[in-house]
């Protein structure tokens, strides 16, 4: 019997449109930051109900620029979740600040706890970084009130949230990611949104060494002279990535809708197949379903489950190892204790979820998961029922 192809946790959709867009850039003779970057910024801003956007080389660069532009520095504390990619905390260190790790609400609601955040505020606390983990929206109003009452700046790490209505409009600024595993990709890259136009302008200038003009502007200018008005960085996006981004952005709404259908199917099938497995978040919480996290029963051996699924040709991963447990941060902060984050990260497993998948793939994953946990697999009538409901979702 022919082995089934490996099903990856994430897989970008790239094809003839992206190839044509790249060829157009190459044929134009201008590959650094220029008109396509500006077009991409305008399109992304419009898609997220924002007035303007600044494209950058990565979401990490975006977060760094935001903290830098907001004046966070030595002696300042920034509240961050430990359940996120390490870049969220790293960026605080980049500007000389101190990340203060905050626990999640629960394994069912793995977003930063506002109660624990309040307990960890000090006179040195200057900002909060919120993370839309797995593509699920944090609750805007309580966090806005929290920041307002304490005079704190509110920053969104929206790496998982491209296309999520309301993302980028909660606080002072937000950074999005276009890394290869995100809902849309430019291979590497990101975008910053900010409420205040002057803040966004500062970020725009800081991404390119603080220069008063870029190479593209000077090409058609009467004079090649420029000035440097601030300490800046080399965090620019190029025309090649912007061209890919314009194509990808055009498909984002459709791809996010397909992610939602797959995530709903996972919820039904896991409920039928794997009663011991918990799925975080309420199904009604707004989401763009960036990843499909589940929580395995405490009695299971996660590595055994990973190995079983891998033998079936199914990749899984973990989102995320808790930051405060990583060697570098454990050395900096040896006494941090976040029991709810630790319980979640000890048992979380991320299943495949991306628009290249079909309902047969959901069936394949959940059946293998049930088998790994020794749970009964009911007949596959589920797949036929869902296929008739969502006829646009072809297998694989």
C-alpha cells in the first residue's frame, strides 16, 4: 500500500501569481523599497480598517521599533505573556527594558491573565504586550481600561492575527508577521499599525536608519543629499516581498474562511473521537485560526502521541515552550513561577491546520490522535456530513 503523504502543521500557498509578481519586480529593475512597498502598506492598512501602515523586515523588527518609538528603555518594565514566541520578550530586552512574565487565564483560555497582570504592576511598569495567541482575539475593553487606569501603553503582538477584525486597533500600536507559517506570507516580513500618525511616522523613519529620504525618493530628486534625524535601524521590506504580499493579501479573507471551516470540523471530530482531549477557547471567540492547539490528557505521554502521529505521516508541534523555562530566560529570571502557563505548555499539542488541507485530512488527524490515545474511532460518516455542508473543501 502506498504511504500517505506527510501532512504538515502549516504550509504556505504559493503559485503562479506570486511567480508572476516576482518576475514583474525583477523586470522593473528596482528591487529595494519602492512603489510596491508603498502599495502593500496601503492595501494592508485598508484591509485592517487603518489609515496607514509601515512594512518592516519581520514582526520582531516591528515590535522593536514600537518599543523604541514609545520610549521604553532601561528601568522600564513591560508585562508580557510567557505563552508566546520568544521574540515578544526579546524585544523588551533590545530597548533595555525588563520583561515581566504574566500567567495565562487557564488552559481553556490561554490568553494573558488581567488579574495576574494587575498583581505584577509596579511604579516601573510602562507597557503591556498583548498576544492574540493562535489567532484568537484578546478582550479589548478590559485591557483598554486596565491600561487607561494605570497610564500604561498597550501594544499588540498580532503575529497570529492577519485579517482578524479589530486586531491592530486595540492599543497604541501593533505588529503583524508574514513569516512562512503565517496566514499570509512574504517569507520574512511584517507590518506595523499605530493609532497615532506621528508615532507611525517615527517608526517609518526609524526602520531605515532615521534617514529623511530613501534611495527610491532620491532617485527622482534634484539632490541626493539626506539627513539623519534619529537613531535608526535597517528594518526595511523590499519590493520582492511586497509583491508577494500584495498577492497573498488578496487571498487572505478566503484562506481565513477555510481555516475556520477546518477548525470547526476539528472541534466536532475531536468531540466525537477524542473525549479526553480539550480544545482551548470558546468556539464563538473571534479568530483567524492561525494554529490548531489542543490539550492532551495529563495521563498521556505527549512524546508518544507525537511519535505515533509522525509514524502516520502527520507532523505536530508545540506552541510554545514557556519563555521563562528557556535556558536564557531561566538564567535571567530563575524564580518565575507561572503554574497555569506551565500546565498548558506541558500538555499542549498543535495539529495541522492550513488552507491546503481538506476535511479528509481532519479525519485522518483525529483518527490517528484517537488511536494514539487508545480511544474509539466512530464511523467516518462525519466526513461525508461535513463535505456536504462545505462542498468547497476538497480533500487535501
